[in-house]
């Protein structure tokens, strides 16, 4: 269920109404065309050869038998196809920045020598069918010289640890210097001196694969010097630019088409190695090549959320005022720095003295990268468990402790609006927090114990540049061109609704053209919680521009059309723009077997004005459930002796199924802060941030033991209770 | 092309297409050497049963050579249309539907019986098409997502998915719809618990589970598949 509190908002005509997706029929009839559903004449199938070793030098490679297999038309290897994958490893993890990519110290190629994780790519073949391609890959002979490997980030920083790169295992920052990421506000030493009590604790979190249902694939088709790339990309504009740069082409020589895609959650940003491998195979073979990753290849060869170790030190006064916060932490990035390795959460507190030091570390595990709110769920799990623990230890209700210590707007740092108090108090009431939480954690009699947990957040909802084009014909039919791809949240419906509202026409009168860089203008891409706000604002401005033309010239007649376009450069006038949320959960832990069951879940969010209540509701519900899976199930375990991954795949990572799913009560507090399209903020990423922290706090409240390692699996609970 | 009788011997239970995917006897492999999931990792490499599999599940060439491209003639009824096909013995039903019949609504999410995106109805029963060899389906009646709407009119469960946001990314949707259709044909008005029980083999990583269950219950309340 979901419902809404609208604060002084006038109802709009289209926006705010439950609206089926404009492509819902295609999605329920099998007509929706995903990348693997395309077939081009003469198309070959590609297959990649991957390393079975966590770290090895490639001594030699012999492809002669593979090349001799009937049906094989191209074989490329680390020896004859050295293509830099710019987005695969970036100084500081700074994507979207060409100079940083160019200056990157540890560059990643589509094939690498040495190979640095189980699954690193070595070679690829293209053949007339996928079975022949598989067979050909198995015929490639590689001689490996196995090298020592390292799996754990803290261990990797020891002086005697095996080195992933000659310079060592601390990842370079965006300037190419081997330094941790440091944020130092106020003076923690002064803060600790002011404290009545100091608490220190460590938390760790696991690797969470994005595990989108559609495994990575790419279909490359050269038309002369132009590359047409059918690929599931969350950002077609960025994918085009990155692919062009990596292949030495101009942007206009690459066309990226992503009509439908089966999820990504951050796994399909920028271009991927599959795009470059498919393009290289296709160029060699002279015909289109469809490269398909298996589920296991996708699990190990693409990326997931970075595992972390977080050491906290918190100073607090007896009245609950936090005087100092310190975190020293390590993020395991695998052997390539694809993204930041950030650990968020501390910034949600107002404490004036905060020190944060994060060391992103190379290891010989699979690569880490962005997953829905890349830095937050694991960070909020750490800090909010830490703070919840402190609250109980000093005898305070964690909600009261939060209200006392959470970040608030200041004169120096004003917000566009601030609704965290209301979000929290609304959740307290709906969830019946006082009745459900155990004032004394673990106080239920018997082996089955209940408890309640709470978490809160604020998260970016900033504005930025994107583009849109709107056209009207003499029949007064509108066409909207936006470079979105609709990874799942419903962006093209959202964009259509915003256009319809701004144009004063029914949604059914707006055709949306999307997912093709040759037909659509630049869009930021469906990552970073930006599409609704940034591309949505461009849609509003393009519609306004078109309306001005119509007012000027009248509606077009005959074969005429009028076209409005916009690339706004909005600001928030120096104010911080955030969305807000609070989650409350009641769990039941069976301490005899260590299992955790969700009994009640309440999620309250302020995401500005909600464009489409149906899809917004399911963004929060789906993200919350992903977060619950992260809290209690998912991980990628490695065998420390062999460096082999043990739990890739849905079964082994124990993803939640229909039978594990609780009802999630979602409530939106709607406001219009005057920024963003009709006041819309963001929902897609924000929903996943809070479940790990809330579930962790609830388990601690139920069993009376703080669980410091996520996922909170049955064995860990049994260990804590023993 | 291989003789049909020999194919029956080779594939043991291949002539009984009604056998559900969950029946371990349906898999021809040597359990001592590898798990079924490892075995199914390669795309449709099923006849290489028991052969050595590398870290990435690629069957060794030795196991495949000689028999890999052998074909067998089969008959299928797909969405009411008779199909006579020569299929390679190593092709899965999902591959044949997608590659030979261009019915790409059936998705391959894991190719190893984990996710359910490839679910189709075989003689009315939901099966994972990624884990059925096409030759096993000889003589079977197959329904795919393309066969749910009749004369351009969506089925009740399709309508409910449209109304209640059943698909997010949509990649698991065809499988969810097929299992739900099988459920509604035997239980026209299921409770949400019954829906969860029936759909447990269909994963949704968007985790849109609540909306999917609500939609199937809604379809039931409309009177099932009248």
C-alpha cells in the first residue's frame, strides 16, 4: 500500500495520477525488444575467454585450434587487440571526466595481462552460432604463471601483501596520488575531549552484485566507419561518448540504441567492455556480432557494490549530544577502480567535528562498482548501527537521539526545503514505534524474539543539465525526444507525463521517442538520481519554448511542424537540495536457527512532488526489498586458499524470492520546493539506503546483540547467541 | 540427423515433456561429477553431460566433438500453431523459441534454472525453457507470453500487470505471467499466499514482488482466465 500527504500542493492534471506505463502493453506481451532480441543479417555470436585464476601472468596463448574450427570468423586476444576501456578503471573512480580517464595510472584494457581476478578477460571469439563460439573458446590454450593473490582490503595494505600493481594496493585518487579519501570537518580531537563517553566499534559489509535480470550483452554493427551499437545502457549519451573515445572515433560515428533493458542498478552506466569487445570482433569479422555474457560471467565479469570495513569512534555527552565522529574505513575495489569506493552516512549528522578517511584498496576479487546509491546502504548500515548502539548504551530512544543529532539547515548551508522532522515523526506514528521497540533489547522471553529498528537519511536531489526536444504537428499531436532508456523505473512514462502536464495535453497525445542517440538529444543517463529532475526539467523548458512559438505563430498547419528544444542550466541558488526518508521495521528472530523474518515495514519518504504515484511506490518497495536482501542474505564469498568465488548466482547469493517478501507500507510526504520539474525530486536510489540499517537495528533490538557484519546471516546470529 | 528412437535412448526421459523442471530425474548427468547448476551453465551445452567443465562452464571440446551439431526432427505446437523443426540436440527449448521461431518474449536470465525468466507452459505446466532440451519437447504443446493475448485482447493477468505496474524492467515479466497463468487455470481466485507459493521460482531483481502478487490476485478477482 502507499498513500500521500500533499502539503499545500494544487492537484495537477496529469502529474500525481496513477498512470500505467506508456509501454506496458509491449512489456506484458513479449513485444518489448531487449538487446538480445535483435537479429541482424549475417550476425555472429561472440564469447569471451576468462581467467580461472585470481592473479596470473599470461605466458603464452595459442588460438590456432580455435581459429581452425569451422564457423569461427574472428579471434582476438590480449596480444592482438589492446583496446583501453576508459570507464573500466579511472583515477579516483571519476567517471564522466575525460581528462581523468586519460591520466589514469592503472588503465584497464578489454583483455589484460596479468589477469587480476577470476573472470578477468583474456580473449574472445566470434562464430556462426553461440555453441561454436563456446567450443572455440575452450580450444584456446593459455599458459599461466600463477601469482600470489590478496582478497581482503585491510590485509592488502600490509607491507608484505601480494601487490596487484607494482605501486601497491592503495588506489590512486583522481589526481593520480596514492592517498586515502579524507574529509575533515571541525576538530575531532577537541570533540573527543568534550565527550563524556567514547565508543569504538567496527562494522563490515559484503559484496552485493547488482544481479539485474538481463545479463550483459552487446550487438555491434559497423556501417563503414560508423558503429551502431545495440546495448543495454543506462546512459546512451555517455555510452556513445565513452565508446567513441575508447575506439578513437568521433561521437557522431557511434550510434547507441537501447530500446528496452532488463535492469542494471548502476551496472550498465557508461560503456562496458562487452561493447568494445563486440565492436572489435565485428570490425575484424566484417559482420555484426552479438556478444552475450552468461549469468556467471555477468556476476564475476561486470561489477557489484564494494565490500567495506568501517572502524568508528564516536564521542557523546551524557545528554546525548554527539561531539565527535571518526571513521577509518577500507573499500575493496577489486583490481580496477571503476567507481569511488565511497562510504556515506556520516554527513547525515550535524556534529561539528567529523573525520572520515576511506582507503579504496585493490584486491584480487571481482571488480566493485556502482550499485543503486553507490556509497550509501553499507555506510548507513555502519554509522546508524553505531549510533543506535550508542543511543541504547546511554539509555536513549534512537529516534530521540537522531532528532538531537541529525544534520539540519544552517545559515551557511541552507536547504531548498527540509522535512526530516516530519518524515520521522510521521513514521513513528504510522509504525507505532513506541509500542514495537524493546526499551531493553533482547528482552522477549523464549527463543523467538521480536524487536524494532529505525533509520533515517537525506540524499542528493540536485539539479543539472540535460536536454529535450518537443515537436507538434498540424494535427496537434506532440512528439517528445528524450535520450532516456528506461532501465525500469518508468522514465519514458515520467517524461511523457511531465510533457503532457507542461503542454496542457493528455498523455495519450504525446508520443515519446527514446533510447537512440541518433534520434534523441543528450540525457544525463539513468544513474545518480538525475533523470526525473534533470531531463524532466529540460522537458518542461522545451515545452515552454514550444508554447511560446505556438503563441507567436499559431498552431502549425498542413505539413508544418513547430519544434521546441531546451538545454537548461539550472541552479538551486546555492542551497542544498535533498530528499528525505525514514524506515521502521519490526523483525522476528528465531534464535534457535538464526533466521530473521520481517513482520512490519514502514517507509516514509519526501521526494518532492511525485510524478507517477504507481511507479514511485514500486521504486520504494523494490529498493527496500533489495536492501533487505543485502541486510540478511547477499554476499560473494571467496575461498581464501584458492581465491575462487564461491557464491556467484542467484541461488548461492540467496536472493529473496516471492515467499520472502513482506508488505512494505510506503508513505510520501509531498512538497514543492520550487526546484526541479513541478517540484519533483528523486526516489529510485533513495529507497535502498535505509533497509540495511533499519533491519540491523531491529535485529539488535530483538536479540540484544549488535550484529556488526552484513549480511546478517543465520550463522552469524547463531554465533552471536552462542 | 539422428534417428528419433536413438534420440529417445540417448536422452532417457526425453519423450515425457510433461515432466516438470523440478524433477531431478529429468536431468541426464552424472551427479558425482558436477552439480546440475554447473552443468547448465554453458548455454545449452546439455548433451555434454558429465564432461569436464571449466571455471566458466565451457564444456571441453573433447566432450562435444562429433555429436555437437547432430540434429533431430521434432514437432511442437507453439501458441496453437504446429511447428516441424530440425533442431540440434544441444539446443534448449528457450533457444529454439527465441532463435528459430523468433518468439523473443521468452527471456534467458540465467540459463541454469535459477531465475525463471524463461518460464513457458509445456502441456499446461510451467517449465524453465532454458533447462529443457528442445528434443525433449517433441510432441508438446507450448505456450509462451506471445500466446497469452487472444485476438489482440490481453488476458486478465496481462491487464492486471498493466494496471498495477507488474513490470519494472520487464525482463522477468514473461516468466511471471506464464506461471501466474498456470496458477489461475487451476486456482481461479488465489490468495496472495497462494500466489507467492506458485511464483516462488520466478525471481524479480527489481524486487517488484508486491506489485506482481497484487496483480495476480487482482486478475483472480476478475474471474480468472474465463
